């Protein structure tokens, strides 16, 4: 897997560094995590890595298109390595769990705006909100 990450970095004209590899591995294994969680995961392999280094890596990977940053309303930014397919997300209102949802219909941008105001639409971002199965099973029945 590390060689895949190395190839991704090189393909994006980024230097291969241990922090970049560790961040990609953490996000691959734990999609939709926030920055603090990424820092904790990376520090399991690289205990001396700084907060700033992880922030810098996340920014570089996002700018290079290797990582996607999502920002559900009322929640900290989250990161994932699933990029390039314009998928959407479902978020649990109770625990904050996030899962991927494939496009609603057709090809990207998935949805056709009722009035695009003259914009050339390239991407649609949809967030579905609800209750995840775990939280729903813990709700008392009426």
C-alpha cells in the first residue's frame, strides 16, 4: 500500500515524505476523520510529528487533489481519500458518523440545478442528514 501512496504523491508532483505517507495511510484506513484524529493516528507511527506538519500535509494533499476536505454544518472539517467521483455524504445528527453516498442520478455533477444562473456547474455537494443505524437502535420505542 505504501508504494501506492508513493506513486500518488509522485503523480501529484509532491515529494514523498514520511508524514505525507502516514497521513495518506491514516485517511485510507479511517475516512471522514477530523484533523485531531489524523494527528493522533499519524503520531502512532511518527510520535514526534508536529500539529503544524499534519496541517501542512493535509493542505498540500487537498490542494493536489489527493484528499477531499468536507465540512458538514456544525462539525469540524473532515478528510477522506475518495476523490474524483463527486460522491455525497450522509451524516448522523446524533453521533456525527459520516458515510459515503454515491451520486443520486447520472453522471457528475449528479444533480441539475433548476437555475444555474449561467454558471458552468462542475460539481454538486449534497449532505443527507439523519440518524445512523446504531443511534436508531438505541432510541427508546414509543
